[in-house]
C-alpha cells in the first residue's frame, strides 16, 4: 500500500483527514499514524467552550474513570498526552476549525476558511457541545456570573451562593465540584428526579452545601453588569420566585456538532450521526464517524476513544481495499 | 524590542503596569484551567511579534487579591492596561487571529 507521496505536503490528497481532537479523534490519529497513514488532524480553535482542541475534557478537572489512572488525571493533561502520542507517530495538526466539507466525490474536501484540504478518507469526530438555556442576558453575562465552565470559573465564587441548572451527571458533578468554593450551591432541575448516575447522585445528596430545587425552570436571568439572580418558575403550578445568586452554571445537556455535515451524512432526529451497526462507517463510503458526534447514549471518554480506534481500523482497511 | 512575558504578583503589579511606557496585556490564568493553557503559546507568539505592547501574567491562585481587585470572574481573562488603567477586557480563550483583532487598536 502506498502511504506517502504528495499527501504530506498539503497539496495532494491526504490518506486520512480527522476533523475534531477529543478522545475519539486523537485515538483515531494515534492508530492511523501508527499504520503509516500520516493523518491530518483539524483540531479546532481555542475557545472557552467545549468546541476547542481537546474537546469537552478540556473543561474538566479530575477524570476518575479513565482506565490506567488509579489516582485520577486532569482532563487537559489527559488530552495533552493523547495529542503528544499521536504526534509522536507522525500525525499532523492544524489548529483551525473546519468551515465546510464536500463529501460528494473522492477525494473528499474539507475547508479551513479559504484553505482546502483533500482526503481519500475522512474521520468525523467533532463531538458535542453544551447547550445554553437560550434566555436573554445569558450570553451577555457569560464571564460575569453566567458560566459554561465550572472548572474555569468556580474559583471566583468563593463563599458565595450559586446555582447549577440540570439533572444529569455533568450537573451533579459540577455542583459537587463547586462546593469546594461556594458557600451554597442550588441545583435547579425541571423534574422531580435526576437522570444522573447513582454515584453522582449519592455524592450530591450527601453534600451539605447543596440544596435541591425540584420541578423548577429558570425563566429569567437577572443582572446588569453582573449576575444578581434568576427567576424560577414551578413546572407544576407556574408560580414564580426569585433566587439571588451570583453565579449560574448551565449543565442541561449537549448537542452534537454535526451542522457541517447536514448535507451529506445521515443523522438521527436529534442530530447525532448514524453509523452502520458494529462499525464507524457512515452512509458515505470512506467517511467514518466516532466519539460523541455519533453517540447519544454512552458519551464517555473511554467509549469515545474506543470508537476512535474502530474508525481508524475501518478507514485503514477501507483504504487498503481501495488500493491506496 | 519585543520582550518576554513577565509574571506579576501583588507586590510587583502596580509598579510594573503603572510605569510601563506601552500598554500591558495582563493574562489572568491558573494551572487548572484548560482554556488558559490553550492560549498560553498564542500569547508567547504575540509577545515575540509585537513591539508596541507588553504581555504579563497573573496566576490567580498565587495572587487572588489582584483577581478580586479587577473583578476577574472567569479565566482566562485578558485585561489591557494603558497608563496603568484597564482599557479593555477580553473574557475566554480565542484563536490568535480573533485576539489580535480585539487588541488591534493597541498594536
């Protein structure tokens, strides 16, 4: 199989272009690099959301459930190690965002602003990002009390009263983490039970600094220059109340980063990419998907990494069958 | 001359920022902040390339009083000081091109 040639100088097609650089994309990079395919990883751009190189783990602190780290590992450190491992075997990184793709013919094309890169195969690992509430004032007050990143901002709420919105693992994990700093953490949830895992629920329930506000939705975000509170509505009675908090952490779920592929790849009604059973193959031959962009169920770093490995092996064997 | 990035603390901040001839872009950051680590190399590049501003860092763990004084509530926060006074504030990590655009008036 010919693996070198013009693909590495940026003009000819690459064997593999990987879009996204969380655990899935970087594992795919490690595997395809070790297979001698010299992958190009379009890793994204720095930001303070999960839409950045390294993905959602860049916004976490201790990762306690990634195998191989009995004492836990910091999310950003783990992703740095993934990246270094891929680089060691010859993966090339572009610190840019993919802005457009054309998957209508091979080689496939991926645009980074004005620049275009062609690939014989494409691995999509663009992940998912946190949802915001979509209320007025929310975006304006980000960095002024409204936060999408507990680990970035929790420190600044020492001794204060704050609220976390949501009922999943990430909401309870953030609430528990934030009690390191905040005097009191309210967890606002629109239902009367959590969907979070038992261990996260047990931890949160045992924490004296957390108070649970069930059956309530945030309907208004209050504050001029900085957050002063939120208006809550009771989901059963509609009765409204004001909760005075200086911090609001939003953890109400995720949406997959699949807008880029809407014209090409089959998606579920919730936007997640569809892969063929027991594989990373999409509806387009030569295009593979892995990680959270195609997983609305497990959504773990280790499952993302595992599916990245599957995508790499699927891509490698497909390229081989094509005679590359 | 482009200079390296100085680390400022409670006792050196006012003298350094107040006496600087050029605007000083101060990066409030911490070890535990992923997005802060992402922009660190970008700031090093800008420090090496731009002669008309200086860049300095404040570790909010080591200098919490400075973070409080400038009402930093999220990191990374970048504050541009001109004549010792905050002139512009940027919250959150951004790509280099966006960062340069935001601070363009000071370059």
